[in-house]
C-alpha cells in the first residue's frame, strides 16, 4: 500500500522537483501545512501570518523506497540548523519540518533525526510533528520547475545531478562483493557524470595511502598519513574542501593542472579504509553541496559484510 509523508524545506518548488526524482516516489504535491486558517492562498501564506509552511506531500511505494531513506535524503537538501530560512528564502513559511500521518512512523523518523543531530553536532532546527492540516497549492506551483526551465530554485542545480548519481551508483554496485570492483565502478560513474578533472580512490595500506582505481592523468602512487590533502583527510577522518590547492599547507602537486580539490574519507567500522580524491582545473569548484553528497555516496562503496 502506498504511504505518504510531508516535507517542509524552504521553497516548495525545489523540494518537489527533488523528490520527483527519487526512485520509489509515486506522486508529489506542493502545498501548505500545519497552519491556523482554512484553505489559505499563496498570497496569504506569504504574509507569514497564517502559520503555514510551504510543504511537499510525497506519496511513495515502501517496497521501493523506505521512509528512513526519504527522511535521510531530505536532510541532504536542507540546512538543518537554519531557523525559518533555506537558501535565500526567509520567513516562517520557509521553516523546515517533517510531518507524519501515523504515530508508528515517528520512531523511524526520530532515528534519522538523531543521526543527523550527531552528524552536525547540534540540536536540529527542524520540526517533527503529526500533520494537522494540508492544503494543495495553486496549479501554477505544481511541477513548477518542469513547466519553467531555468526558473528560480533555492537548491543548487548540482543537487539533482548528485541524486541521480547516488541512485545509479547504488543500483550498479548492487551486491557485488569485491571491494576493488565497487571502488572502480563508483569512481567511473562519478567521473563520467560530474565531469571532474581527476577522480580516484587511495586505499589505506599499512602506514600509507596507496593509489587505487582512478580516472584521469597519472597520479601520485603513495601518500603518507598527514601529508597533503589526502593524508590530512585520512588523519582527521573528515572531508576536506580546498578552494585553492596552492594555499593548502603541504599540498602534494600530483598535477600542475589541479586548482581545487575535495577529499572524502571512506569509513568502515569506525576507521578510515580509503579516501575519495577529486580534483578540478578551476578554483573553488567544490562546496558544502559536494561535501554532503559525496559523503553520502562513499557510504555505498565499501562491500557489504
């Protein structure tokens, strides 16, 4: 049986477009949730006097996508610490929240909230409440970004590319048990879809990072712990975004064409087993969107036990 959940995460145009791209989502509808009047218009909601939040109703097939997955993906497109604001949109109508229909769903949602709070290291500024009321938005709001190519969206456009990439990597890796095969396939897909200059895996072997599957020109074969961006990401067990590699202390210049870089650790059983290293020929290519999505993607790469 189809199930329904409601997400408020800033302007509903982008949120709806995002969830329409999630495999297993059957239908979406933008609207207004949990306010204190009946059948409000957009103009009324815009005044921030009705108590409503711009919200997207998401109907999904639980056999194809879980509630836990949907809530986790929701956190990938919002700033969970922002109060009454997402992107450039500000006001109580743009507050963040997850609204559910059944109390049986709450523990599942709470588990994702707890994991996200641990990830960001702070309490979340995201409502978790039962749905009190929901009114569908005016027709011109529905499928807005499909009807208006290039229309306003508070979400970075690469968010939608990362969603498709994430789902395709998960599908392609499947239940393949070989770790190197999984690394090679993931690297190839990231490189092909995102058009980066260099994409590769460095594996932790002993006291060094050793070059694994990669796409791009020849690179450094071995990197010591704590050296360069890769060695630092291994040592610190965290993602490092470098807008200008020349400004990074101890940068290892594998290629003079590399200008900016992001390195994401692959963590398994609490330890770093490898790092995903991506380089660009342009300055400031990578930002928090890349860090968030690549962090989600690398969780798919280690082979299942």
